C-alpha cells in the first residue's frame, strides 16, 4: 500500500506494469488463470504500453521505464503464444 497510484504527472509508474506482467506470469505458472485469459490481458498491456511509449510528449524518464515493461510484456506474450 506504500505505492502511489499515479505520479505527479498523472501517469502510473512503470512498476505497476511490471507488477501486472509478473503477476500474470506467476498465475500462468501456477495454473491459476486460463491461457486465453492471460493472453488477452497481456495483449492489452502490450497495446497500452505501446501507445504510451509512442506518445511524443511522454518524458524520457517515463519512456525508458515503460519500454522495459513493454519488453517484458512482449516476452510473456511470445511465451504464451507457444502454449496451447
């Protein structure tokens, strides 16, 4: 509960996206989520992060953090595509 939902610029920190990707990855590993549902969630994360990274007004310090989260989400998406 110590994390702020939004930064001073009104945007979520990249750690929230990293947490989401890691949570989905763990849920898949423990069979706590259907593969199809995980794929849908990860697809949404990739699309959202892609839009944010593509925003020319996004400050560079946020862009680099979001890029890292996007890369991790894309890796999970590729992993999920190989399943079932």
